[in-house]
């Protein structure tokens, strides 16, 4: 049986906020995680795993978040050199939002406040672009997407309807997405316990001089260090 040439695309922002944010399993082995998603792994030849993310800005409420992310991306790159990491960026800007209260009954006025808002930019565009470029440049039979972002429906629809490719979508969020389900050949919500089985080792050697980096203390769990 000929195996399907498969590329896995992981929306890091969606994965974090849908599955990892409130857990101690952020030291995730992306490649092991990607392989564990496939319902019939023996049918696939994974030719690439691509992880789309953005470097977080400094936040005084979480002063060590930048460091933790940098350590993670360095460790991930060292442990999984075959992984392609594609970076977008975060944009910070002022915006006005109403207070969470009812408007004045006499004039319908709603009080608001100016706040700093942070948005991830370019990752979804990078992801959609990579999907289409890979379709043009590579002989790919199957596309696997880890995301709940409906902005990616257009390239998925093109691959399935126009190119006849298999499209597997794994949604990291609990809430369903009928739009993504409609364009997918196979659709499933990611099991909430899957990250526990796909953790990087506590210690990872990076570079050529034997430097060791460690899983950040705040991210450590009893299941880290398996090196699956």
C-alpha cells in the first residue's frame, strides 16, 4: 500500500488557547503530538511538520513569559531539527472597551476605558500561504491542520474540492466548528489528555558545546521527560 504523503500544519496560537493555556503541559513535543493525532499513522508518510507561532511581547503581569517561550522554541528546535517553525509577530495597540455593566437607563450611555490590546499578526496568513505553496511545489496527498480558526476555510476548501486532497482537521477547542467540519475529509476534537503523552525531555542539549537547557519550572509536570 502506498502511503499518503502528508504535511501537518499546527496553529500555535489556537493550540495554546484551545488546549494548553491552563495546563502544565506546555513543554510540548510538537512532532510527537502531530504523529499522535493521525487515526491511522501507518497509512501516512509525514514529509513535514510546520509550527506557526509568534514571539510574545513583554507583559509586566507575566514578566517571565518571553523567557519561557524563548527557552521552549530553542529546546524544541534542538530536539526536533526536522520541525519547521514559522514566526509571525504580536502587535500592541490602544483600544476602547465598555465596562461590563448595564448602560444608563436615562440616556443609554455606556462608560468605557482605554486599554492596551495585543493581537497576533501574520500567523494565519503564513499558514494559509504555506499550505498553498506546498500544494504547488510538493506532491502532497494529505493535509493535516491543527486549528479551530475558520479563517483557514478557503485554502482547505481549495485543496479538497479543487485538488482532491485529503484534509484532516483537529480542533483544539471544546466548541465545535461546523464550518471547518464541512470542508474537512476528517474532523475531530483533540483529546484533552493528549499533551500529557507528548512532552519533551526535562533537559535538552543545544548547540555543539553541550549546553543544556531545562523545562521552565512553571511548566514542569510529573509527565515531562519522557522524550516520546
